[in-house]
C-alpha cells in the first residue's frame, strides 16, 4: 500500500507582518527558518493570504566569488544594459564585493538555476546597513515569490548581523511592488527623493525606508532636543507619527554672516576630483589652513550629486562650500542633489534652505556618533529640476508627499 506524506508548513498570519522593529520581525520567524545560506535555505512557510501562494518559492543561497558572473549578467538582462550603476555589471567588481565582509549577495535558486539576487552593504563602524539590488531574471518575473524571497533575505541579514542597529533602503516609485514588500517586513517610508534616479533611461523618484532594532531608538538615540527650521516641520511630524520621537524646538536663525571673511576664505578654497572607470566623480572641497571639508559623489549617468558629507567650524565656511557646490551643479547640469543635515544644527539647515534646498524627510538615528555612543537624527535636504513623473506610492509615502506639497504628474 502506497501512502503519501503530507508536509505541514508553518503558517504566518498576515496581520503579524509589518512589525515595528527588527526584533519583532525576527520573533515572527524565529522557529520557522533554518538560516543556513551556505547550503541553501528553503522558505518552508506560508502566509495566510493568497499573496504569492501560487508562485514558486526559491532556495536562498549565499553567493560565492564564482557567482559574480551570474550576478553581473542578471543585472545586464534585467535592465537591458541600462542600469546606471555599472559596477554591478562588472564581474570583477562584483567578485571583489563578494569577497569583502562588508557586502553580501543572496541568490534565489529554482531547480539549481539562479533566478535572481539581493544584496546588503554593511557599515560596521557606524552600525548601519543598506539593502538593495533586488533583481529577477525576466523569465522568472511574476513566477518567483518575491515576497517570501525578500522576507527570507531579511531574516538572514538581520539575524546574522545583530550589531547593525539601523537598516535603510531606497525603493523605486515607478511601481509600488518593492515598497509593499519592504513594508511587509516593517520598513517605513521617511523621505522622498524627487527625480533622483534613472532606470530604463527614464527619470524616476525614490523613497527612503528605514527600520531599527528596538534599542536603537530607546537606548542609543541622542536625547538632545532637535532644533528645526520651519521647513523641516512637516518631515519631522511624519516621522514622529511613526516613531513617537518626542519634543522639538522650532528656530528662525538669523544668519549674520561676515562677508569680508567669506571673501578671504574664497582665496584659500581648493578642490580635488577623482574619477573612476565607472564614471563616478569623487569631489572634495577644502579650505587651506583649516580642518574643514565638503565632499560628495557625482554620478554623471543620472546627473546627480549625493553622499554629501561636510565638517565646518563656521557658517562662513559652509557658505563658501555651498557657493562652490552650486557652481558644480550648474557646470555638471545636475538634476538632483541631496545632503543629510544634523537635526541639532538649525543654522546649517537654514543656510541649505537659502541656497535652494528643501527638507524632504526626517531620519531618526541616521548618524552614529562613536565618541558619544549615540545615534543622531538628521534631515534630508534635496534639490531637483524638472517635473516629477508619475509615482506609485503606498499610503505612507503618499501621505509624506502630500505633506511636502510636491506636485507629481498624474
């Protein structure tokens, strides 16, 4: 007599998803998944809705250096060779990334074939992690269960690297799928980046999502009261609704600048530029005789400046840097640029505002201060040109965009 064994998979209640922290998310899957990515992790669970239940669950495998070519080819195929971040199309660079302890690629395998991949980049020094690079081969799109794939990937990332206290991602807005999947994992939209990216040769906007370990907000968040200019208020209220951040102060700084000093500082202004084979330009501004600096990354293929960092000892120095920053924007025909500004420096916020930047997100615990062993809140300021194309947003993202009064094409 032949008998058939019925395999019972754990069922995850949908209402338990969209948790409030990394800790709550991991509790849901604590006894569900075997986190052995070296030998392959099966996604042996169900969600008690029809969400993806008719799709194929892949096996998750940690990429090895030999998989670099497969990852590069997936990127080329998925974006028809138009992916703007060309290092991911370079097999040798992907191999270096895999060999680094700061980067990890997760492969989605179906019957031994790699169907897609996902990546995390880790900044251990600042206890911060980034996730992105989610790509699926065309023949597996709409077939592979992307929700379970991302859930499994995050379970492994967040459980394995418990020293990382805040995670963030940037999601496309051409469609809401990636926003939805990350929201299921507890990631909340806190900032809007109008016209930041270019995919398939079309300008797109992005949203920034974040999630924290519980102790990040309760134990490690700097308890100084944020001091904000009026333009930041809506962004702050959006994040406060999510994370109950507490009190703040509004300020209207009177920027009493010494323009004679500014003229003298201009005489000592210097700049360096390093370009690499992928087209990136690494800019550094500095003023001779000081320890100040202003750095940023130029990505010519999408006409943007980002990853701006600076240290100044006076507003006059920041004024000089911002003047030169705007000159560089004009020379390079920049459509979009961004900077993260301390929530405790209202004068800096005001100066960026007067140079044309606007607050479009408030990020709790964005910057880790190693000296104080505390995370500091930061404000996203950005500038963009052109009309904002149609964006598919989740309600939380639409709420933020409405607060910011950004006009988006229907």
